[in-house]
C-alpha cells in the first residue's frame, strides 16, 4: 500500500510495498510523487512506458476517480514485477482532496494473481 497526500507527496508505504520498491520507507522517507514514479520505472506489461498520470495512482490523483490496471514496475533491486494496482482518491467531508491510497498485488508465475 502507498499513500499520497493532497500535494502528491508519497507520505507512507507499508512493508509489502517495500518489497516492490526494494527499500523500506524508513530509509526513503517522504518523496515527491514525480520522483517516486521515476523510481518504479512503470510501463505496460507489453513494455510501453507509462506516464505517472496514466497509472492508477495518477488517475486517482489527477482525475479524482478510482482506477485499476495491470502494469510492470522495476525499482531499486532491478527486478521487473508485473502487478495489479488499484488506487482510490481520498476526499474529506466537504469533498476536498486529501490524497490517494494505492494497493497492489504481484502477479504470480502460476496465474494472474486473482
């Protein structure tokens, strides 16, 4: 799980996300979304590069709607992983944007991860 604040800054990720990134949150700390997107080198499973705004988290942040997709991500350990990613915008009681939560699960070698 990743959590972005209303400015698009990555403010938290859990230990499962650390496995994908290759570094624990305590080592990375808060990081602007642009930098974080660059760290993951996201692309389609077919190899087409994805702009940050075209990822589920980007869609949730910029378009303020939930999104899901299958994508490939390569982080600090250099291992490409195929993951399902789902992101939801987080709104306050007055409809103001508080951030985005993004969850993901890696596709196993035995199937599609469902």
